[in-house]
C-alpha cells in the first residue's frame, strides 16, 4: 500500500512539473505570436524589411527549439507537444525564404493551432494532476486506516498475551503455595508417623505376650519350641 502511494505521489509531482513547463512554454509561445504579429503588422515591401523579417522568423524557430522551458524537467515531452513544436518550426522556416505577406496568414494560423494544442495538453495534464491528487489523498487515507487497524490488532494481541501470562503466573503461584502447604503438613506429620510406627511395634510385641495368657496359646508355643529342639 505504501509503495502504491509513493508511486502515485511521484507521478503527481512529475505531472505538476510538466504542467509548470507547459505554462512556461505557453507563455513563450504567446510572446512569439505577439512578436510575429508585430512583424506582420509593421512589415514593409522592400527587400531590406523582408530580410529583417526572415531573420526574425529564423530566430523564432531557434527560440522555439531551445527557448525557456526546454530543459525544465528531465522527462520527455508528449507527442502532441513535440508535433506542435515541429509544425511551428517547419512553418516558420518555410516562410523565411518566401515573401512575408504571402504566408503571414498561414503562419499565424499555424501558431494559433500550436497554441491550442499546447493549451489542450495543459488542460489534460491539469485534469490528470487533479485526479492523481484525489487518488493520492484516498490512498493516504486508506494507508492511515490500515495502520490504525494494524495497531489495534497488535494492541489486542499484546493485551491477550499479557492476560495469558498473568493467568499462568497466578496458577504457578497457587501451585507454589500448595506445595509449601504440603511441605508444612509433611513436616507436621513426621513425628506422628514415627509415633504410629512405634505403636505398631508395641502392638506386635504385646500380641506375642498375649499368646501366653491362654492355655491354647501356651500349649502351642511349647509344642513349637519342642519340635524345634527335636529337629535333626
């Protein structure tokens, strides 16, 4: 998204520079038309005035080829712009070797056509520039909205991870408390277990002693010991 916005911004900048160039060249063309009109109005029929007018027309052709605005930007001009300039130069140079009054109307008409072509090109580029500005603004708004949504998603994910980590820490703390309680209970039950073991041994000893308190128990013990003594 960012690359598309940058490309549109660059294209809009180039079109703005091209519009500026067309403005300058349109101004130069108007000045050339004005000078040509003055030449047509003030032209004389003698050979000296015709030579002077021919020199002026040749100078006008050179001015159109290398005049102001020719190297304002590095981008190539449009086909309409080049065609208009070529036609204008061709007509001016053709009229340089001919009587001025014969081609005056044709040169003026060609100048007017070239001016119209440049103005049309200028309007088209301005329209394109305006459309690109609108598109760039829309892309920038989309980019800002996308970044905002991405930030919201990242914040939500971060909050979820923090809650999950807090839950795990709480469970671990609870388990530690339970283990600590079990350790305390084991320490407290240790003496009781030892006492119960002692009681078990005492009960066994008491049971053996109680065997002799009955006649049957006494007889059984005597027979058992007698068999033990008589065994080979």
